[in-house]
């Protein structure tokens, strides 16, 4: 089967914009998790790219030779007839020692319910140039997961070698050995072809590696996380802090991400490129959820078979009771400190709201996009490092009758359901005593305190299941 990229009439404009954005990106001083040396190297490479007169021609050559008219061999499975909610992609090549792809697929399917599997498709790109190895692995996968292939939950593809750009004589960036440069450059192209294939299969796309294990019901947790970000802008959501594991995208972004990887395939490893791509599309901060849903399990690297002991210490194999936190807008009249914004309390990421000394009558209000019936509500203030910044005196109220007040939405009727004790509020089975739909949740400060206030997290569970 042959699949085509759609040829753009805006190649020149897009490429120019890309380079302008790169200049903006490398001029930023914010800490993005890389070392100073890495930033300097990235800056040097980026400047080389921008100042090179060959960039436009290189992009055109890549587009015409490698992006247009790319064909895929279907080694097992058949095209998806109906778009899914989530596509999961992984690329695999022959390792000198070990092969983990069967265990990875086993974990995906065992940790998912039949209902969850109906909304997802897994795509394996066997990207080795050894056709015999590809066919053997495809046969092993087909034998072990025949039911998944027949039900349309699993596809195995291969992009032939003739579609790849040059992989020899490439730039020796970062003092990498030539074989290392070839390996990481090919890996970028492997991923680019996988991304392109998956662009129209689903609404969202999740990239993992071929040597991971998954958390129980990871799909539902991801779906909850996406719902909690509704109405906000994001390019990448992260569900692991390692490599190219657990990175989620809108499928609509996959074609240009594939183009980006092809354009800079020889410049740097894929996980560095992904960070640049995210910044270029104006997502400044990493959006990483906890606990991590995917764990690296491979002992031997796919590069030279060297040991790779990386582990994600935030991984939980059976995450317990992840909150729903339905989409909402958040307001407070507490003086916010620096960039510790109110919305940071309303996520399961490692961040929080931090406000200056609150006074009696101050509030912190969550207004849901749609009314919900509450099951549980847990609020944790203060941190282990700053226990004194917990809420000392406060009530929690539920609101209804949403309307305009002072040029914004606000509930006009509130009912108190409890008070904070030792900086915490916890109430379960709310619907049993308050079964009406709730539009607002408000924290009300009942007595002024000299200490500042940290709201570490607000966790909300609803009675309605996600549609």
C-alpha cells in the first residue's frame, strides 16, 4: 500500500518561519532541563543551520526525495477503517543483545480493558534494514497477538530503505563517533516515517519505545489528563520523564513533526529535537503528569548492545484512583507570588499555587466548564519543605446557579460542606448528600494568616464517566 504526504504550497514560508522561531528559541534563558554545555552546543548547531545557505534546498530535497511518495509495507494487519481516539506508535530495530518488543506489546494489551482497546490502535514500525529480521519479528508478533491483529488493534509496518536520506558521512556533532551519528540520525527518520503513517489514524498519538512496561489502565488516565487540559493550549503532554517514552501529541501535529525530524535528522538525538519542536510551537513549559505511566525495562541498548539502566522513579504500575479534575477556570483574589499561578494547584503535575499572606474573606474558586456531580474532593495545602504555608483556617463551599458577576462567571448560591483540618480537606461520597450538579468549588479564607499559602493540589472525582 502506498501512502502520500500532502504537498504544501507554503514550503518557503514555513521554512523561513521555522528558522526565525529557532533564533527566538535559542535566545531564551529559561531552564529547560538541559545542561549549560548542551545548551551551548544546541545554540551552535542552530546558528549553523540558520546561517547555512543550503537550508532551503536541503528541505526541498528532503520533501521531494523522502517525504513525498513514501510507501509502507504492511507486514501484518490492515488499515484502520474508523479513526480511533489514540494511536500508540513504537519503532524497533535489531539489537545486538535482547529483544523486548513482544513484552512491550504484551504489557500494552494486558494493562488495557476491552473497552479501552476499542478506542486505540498500536502501530509497530519494524525499521531494520535486515528484511529477514523484520519478517521473523513480524511472524513472532503475529503468532502471539493474532487476535489483536484480526480485531484491528495492532498494525506492523515497514518503510523501505530506499526512502531514507543519506546515513553515511554526516555531521559529527557533539563529538559523537560516526557510528553513533548514523544510529541516531536513522532513528530520527524511523520516527518521522512512523509519525507520518499514524497522522490520520486517531485524534491523539502516543509515542513509546520498544522496551517499556505500562501502568494499569494507562489509556483512561491519559484520557482524563487530556480532558483536564481542555480549553488550554498544549503541544506535548508527557507521561514519562525518560527519552521518547510516553510523549503525547495531537495527531494533527504529526505531519509537521515528521517534517521537522527529517529536516534536522542529522543534527541531534530525537529527544532533543522534540524539545525544540515543542518550543517552536509556543509551548514554553514541560507539561509532565505524575505518576509516570511507562517504565523503561530494556537492559541492553539498541545501540551497540551497551547496558542502559535508566529508570523512571515516578512510575507506578498500578496508579490508584487518579482524579478526574474536569475542565475548569480558576480565580483567586489572593496575591499570587511570581509564576505560581492558581491553575497549578489544579493538576497532578509537580507544581502548586503560592500566594502571599491571605486575609479573611479571600477566596480561591474553581468554575467548571460544565456542571458535574461530585464524588470526592481532596485538597492538600503546604508542602513537606514549607509546612507553615498550609491553610490554617478555611471552608469549602459548593456553588450552583452560574451567572455573570463583575464581568465574569460566578455562582450566586453556595453551600458549605466542611472546613480544613491541619491544612487538608478531604470529603468522599459527596453525591450522597449533595446530588445536584455543581458549577463551582470555592475555598474561603475564614481567618487572616501571616504565613503565605501553598495549595499543592486539588483533586476532584466525579460520578459521570468520561464519554
